[in-house]
C-alpha cells in the first residue's frame, strides 16, 4: 500500500467526460471526477440514477457497454456488493483466499478474518454465517488483497439497522487502519454522512452536489450539526423534509 505522503499527491481515480448509455438512454452524461488517494467518498442518488453504473465503470466491470470518456483507477481494486457473493461450497477462509496460494497468504487471510471479528469461523461454511457475518467475510476477502481502492455497492443494504451500525464502525475502522480510497454507493443519506468525508450526489447523469463533510469521527446520527449536511443532501436529491 502507498505511503501516506504518496496518497496525498496523486488521485486514485480520475474520470474525464465519462458517458454511459443503455438502449440509447444516457445514464452517465460526461462525468468529470477526481477521487484523491485515501479519501472516503460516498455516492448518493435515487434508484436508477446510475450509481452502480458508475461504480462498475470504475471497477472495470462494464466491458462491452457503450460509453465514452477516460478513466484511470489503481491496479488493486476490490469490490463489495450488497450480497456477500461467498461461494457456498468453500469454507470461509477458502472464500477469503480465493485465487491466493501459499502459507503467507493463508496467514494474511486469517489475520483479515480476525480483523473483521470472525476469528474462529475460518472453517465455517458460508451457509452457517448470518448476513452481517457474511458481509464481514466479504470485507475480509477484499482486505486480504490490500486494495488501493475499495468499491462498495450498497454493502449494508440488506442488513438490519443494528448490524448496519456495527458494520459502519467496522468499515470506518478498517479504512483508518489501511487507508484505501473508498467509494461507497448508498441510498442512505445518514450512512453517507456518518461514514464519508465527501459525499457526491448523482443526478441526471451528472454530479449534482459535491459536499465535503468536515467533522471529526466517530460521528453519530444524532449530532445536530450533521443535520445541516443532511438537509443539503436531501435538497440535492429533491426530497423535502417534513418538519411538522
Ligand atoms: N446492463 C444494463 N442494460 C440496460 N440498462 C441498464 C444496465 N445497467 C443499468 N441499466 C439502466 O441504467 C440505469 C441506472 O442503473 P444503475 O443500476 O446504475 O442505477 P442505481 O443508481 O445504482 O440504482 P439502484 O439504487 O436502484 O441500484 C437504470 O435505468 C438501469 O435500468
């Protein structure tokens, strides 16, 4: 992983005039965006606004899609999805190590599982894990690859509210320790505000708002000052809050 000084001097992701269309309908409309290395960024937007399309483009998972523009991203990119995508016929540690071999990789896999709170579950089958545990294993699978960029597409979307808060703390903790650049796609305004240092709103194929959240961590949903950010984000999303 890059040193902290290197991280500050070069963007991890650079998009220039990035355009993506499906069936003649433009979903991303000439996006220009730099994500500085080591930054924790969230991407908000309505359903269908193109968040996953943007994330897939950055991940290089959209081969064959009609599009234009220039994109640079680091070499080591990990992606976490809403479902853990663990292979049910492989034990948890083997899922984490998928494609990696050797004693040293195994040690790193065990360490990653310990980091996400799954020490002792190395030989469990994915079917024996709860939803939150499965997402922890998915995070460990990403972590063990030492990503420079971690892309997460609604990673906590299927979890209950309490588990989600614990996963927020875990993700932020892992980010602090390893400092990958993070791009987190979410529907959840509060999740974005509590976790990210920069929140982007995708609207009509463009970045409609680019908001820096300059507040110390850990943050709580209940901090009154975060309410100002919430209102700005909701306004950018075209949602008006009912204050009655
Ligand atoms: N492979 C594809 N083929 C055709 N249309 C697609 C494809 N992928 C995405 N789209 C369309 O592009 C638009 C944006 O989809 P995308 O999944 O990026 O939105 P999203 O903001 O991530 O939505 P959600 O929050 O509901 O997941 C949608 O209208 C979707 O139907």
